[in-house]
C-alpha cells in the first residue's frame, strides 16, 4: 500500500524532529549532562516517535477503509493499535 505523499508530510516532520531530539540526547550523554536532562529528552523522543506512528496508522487505516481491496480486518486493526502501546 502506498500512502498519499501529502498524508506523509506530518509523519516525516515528526520523524525528523525525533531524529534531532535523539541526536541531542546522544550529545547530552557524551557531555555528561544530568539524568534529569537526559530523561526529559528521552521522553520527548518517545512522544515524537509515538505520534509519528499514530499519524501513520491513522492515515493507513483511513486509506484502507476507503479502499475496498485494501480493507483491514478487525484483528489486523487491533494489532496495529496495540503495536503502539
């Protein structure tokens, strides 16, 4: 399945943000920053990745639901959502 490129823009933006935050976290480790700083950055990276995943799943499900040949059954839909838990 291919998603509409316009749909992917928010996901790519979030992934790029997470990439930058991850780089910042690595630098923090190397610089010996405090645990509080590192954990705060880790939480930001985690949220950015979660949001990217949910955005992608939402777009995928919408496309699948609108396309009769690419429909996702209940079990598969549940599996997608639980994979983000």
